[in-house]
């Protein structure tokens, strides 16, 4: 993907999955499970904070200034 798309909505699902909506209207599913043992996401593992995901500056963020690049979210997600 050559174009950067902002995330406009996020819904937290079980098993560290995120339902995402992008500014082009696409809805995609992103699996965070492979990230949960890596910094900075390890502090969200088995924590209620994971469910506190919200949108800021066009990407998904969590309390504690944890975020993930929107291009990663798009490129590594699947349409649903």
C-alpha cells in the first residue's frame, strides 16, 4: 500500500483482535496477538487496558502513549 490511510474507528474484539475502519470506508480485521510479547505492547497483554483502544491522530492508541502505525494496521489486516 503506497497511500497512508487514517483509521477512523476501532472496536476491540476477543483474542487481541481489532476491527478497524479506514477513511476510505474499508473495514478490516487486525490480529494483535503476535505483537503482545513485544515492546511496547507487552504491558497491554492480559490487561484491561487493551480494551481502552481509541483513535487519535489517525491511528489506534492506548493509555500510556502506546500506538501502532496506521500503515501497519492496514497492510497486515484483512477485509471483513
